[in-house]
């Protein structure tokens, strides 16, 4: 998902390349608001300020909802912090995954389909 100033959505996925051999190829689907609607949309702050002037609280979070959200997210953040102290394998998005995942599969003589 793209946020301001270039709002839109990009979806990356694999698709079978036409032909008798099963081979996958990368495909990108892009949607940009400006390309499809032809005008620069207002910023989120402009919208929120306008809603304030109108007295419309639809896009604003109430305090009880913010606290409920933190009640859900806080335990996850705490576990992540604990996991980092235990050398939990965290991998960059671009990487294929942690080496520990390969080691786990290799114990049973298996490997990931896309690995060499």
C-alpha cells in the first residue's frame, strides 16, 4: 500500500508463464489514485481538519478504542522484544527467510521448492 503523496496499491505475485512447462514469473498489479481519477486528492490532514470544522468525528478514534487497540498490540510487541533478546531469527523482507527454516526442513531431508 502506498501512502501520501503517491497513494495507491501494488500487488506482487507469481503467475504461470504460458506454455507446456510449469514455470512461474513475477507479475505486478498497480493502482494509483491519480492515474485513475485524474486529480490530486487532498491530504489526510486536510480531510481531518475539514471534518473537525464540520463536527464530524467519523474518522477519529475514541479513547476507549485506542486503549483497546493497545491492549491487543502491546503483548505482541512485548513478545517481539523478548524474542529479540533470545536471538529469534528475524529476516529482512527481501530475504528468502531465516536459515533456521532451511535447517528445520533439512532434518527430514526436505528443502523449500524454490531453493537450489
